[in-house]
C-alpha cells in the first residue's frame, strides 16, 4: 500500500512544551519524511489534548476562560512544531467539534461494552489516571510522577471491560500483528498483561469534571479525558465514513512517551477491538529527556524550553542533537555543554568542513564545474535497517561514518598533490567522486536535517558550483554560559 499514517501522542495543554515534546515531534517527523522519500502518501498527525479537571482548574487559577486558556496553550505546541520544521499535515484538538461529535458517535457504537458501577479506588489528578491497588502498593501510596499521595475516590461511573480483551491484545503482540518497540517496552507490556487487567472507569461525574465531552444520554457524566483523547487517532481521519479513514487506517506508526505507554499499548487496542478495527502496526515508545543528568522540572529550576535551543543553535542542529545524542531506545540527557560539543566537533568540524573544503577544491581545480557524476557504491542497507527498526540514532551514526570516511578520503588522495602532478583526469575523477558521495550524504540526511540536506543538494547538484559558500555551521568560538528557566 502506498498510504502511510504516522501519529505522535497529543500533548496535554496544562503547561508549556518541554524537551520531551520536542524529541517526540522530531522522531515522528524524521520517520514521516523517510516515508515520503519512499514515495508514500503520508498523513502525519499531532495535536493537543484539552479536556479534564487539571486544565479546568488551571484556567480558573489563572482567572481565564477555559476555552481561551486551551487556545493559548495549544498554539504553543503548534508553534513548537513549526519552529522544529515538523512536517505534520494534521493537527487535531480534542475541543474541535469534529472530534467531539465523533467521540460521542464512538461512545454509542461501544455502548454494548459499557456498564455502570460504583468505583472505589485510587486516582492521581496530576496524571488524570486511575491506579490499581498493586500499583499503589508498589509506590508506597505515592504517585512517582507527581510525588504526592494517591487519592482514594468513590463515585458511580461507566466502565469498560478491559479484562475482556486482555488475551486478544497479548496474542496480537506475541504474533507481531501489533509490534511494540523497543523490545524492553514490549516485554514490559506483556508482563503487565500477564498480571491481569482490571476493568477501567471511562467517565467522571460532571460536577467533578465539568470540562469534558458529555456522555450521550447522560447529562450527569463526562467522558474520561484519557478515553476520549485516545480516539483522536481515528477522529482526525474522519472515522467512520471519511475516505481518509478507509484508506489510511490502521496507523503504520504511533510515537509516544514511555509514561503513556500503557494507554497506547493496552487501552487503545482494547477500544479498537471493541469497534472491530485493526490495531496500529507499530508502537514506538521513546524515553525521557533529563537535563544535566537530572529529571527536568520547574520545581528543580532546570526546565528548558525547546525554543531556547533553537534560537541559539538553529533548527537542524537542534534536530541533530535530539536524533543522534538522545538514545532511540532509552532515556537521554541534554546539556548545553554536550550540545556545544556536538555542534562544534560533529556538525562544524566534520560535516561543515567536508562541504567547505570540497567546494573550495572543485572551484580551484575544476573551475567549479562537475560533469556527469557517477553514483557512489556505498552500502546504505545498515542505514535503512536502523530507521526501520526505530534506531534513528544509529541511522545518523551510519551517515556520519560516511562523512568521516570522505574527510579521510580527501586526506589520503591529496587532490592538491594530484593537481601539482598535472594529472587532470585523476583529479577530475577524485573530485567528482567526492561530489557524488556528498550528494548521497545530502540524500541520507533528508529525513533528519532537511534544511541542511537541501543546502548541500543545491550546491552540488549545480553543474556550476557557487564560488563562495555561506558556512553551514559557523563554529561557536566561545560557547556562552546557559541557564535553564
């Protein structure tokens, strides 16, 4: 099939964008761009999750109308995606009427699976999520994400029989019909399923959560925020009747953070099974981003807005660091010192220097003219395998192996010596091979560093190269001191 559908999770708009959001946007964007290079017709969706008590209370604390508040915060995530040169062509908001209407339709379609019952259990308003007795015991009654006690609540809600779908979800994962990456997260989800699933509450009393989608036929209940937010992946395609849904579902890839892995690996598949829909093909779960080795948070004084990094280094260097220096399969760390080092030593010294010295020599020895360039014979299979296994850091490693190899090729062939020997044919052969290999590097960089890739292509695809080049990555002579917000 030529259609390709990729999604990020939709960030909750109770706060500003952080480095984890930037990481997820960049990872998904790189895979969307790679799919386009394979001539796929891509729908790439992101958006914002805008209902729930936490948002309602935050807006009231700020003395803002709730809709005005979510409009402002949603715009910040839109801007971040634009600033990172993210190529999404869909942006779903859970306060969009289209989403609301389709969620209520889905609720009615799933009504055979709902039942009403009294819920007595544990809840964290920070997560807006329910927790089992065993989870509460494991964490000594304290939510690990928010460092405060779980709240015991008692209320009458609608329930969804998650336990009914446990074996089917388990088998879908085992049979690789629903693939979860990395392997450690796959095993974690299987272990969770093995422990047995409890039915989950999918609504809240409207007096407790007035900011939400009303349960059809019951004005006293709103649909639980996490339940309706998970439906965005099909509502944005126009489920059930729109041609986009018919052509693009199931999703090829969903990219989510590890803190919401269970919602996407277990609850969403159960919902889809209830609707008799296929499961997504691949779920890619990324880790957290710490700052200077410490968990990021405003209370710790080390919060960094991604725009700080973009403003200092530019878009592609920011993308580069998050793709190559944050592990694709585990947690990663950001520091301005590490960013300075990656920028100067890898982008400026290795890639930038390769482009600069190659252009200078082609202008000097070939008058800036290159003829028909033979394609290089490099093995790019490891690069492709790495991307398709969601190891984007390893894919970029493969590209920079070629960058280092070409710099070494220049040092070993010494075109300046060949020029002195007046061996014009050999000199032309060396420099045209160099140009051809650089164009291949530009191609391989397209999913990751799109602006840089285009600049390199524009230079070396011309039959007459420019006489001067604006330095791609000007070195940071004296890296400035940085402070987090």
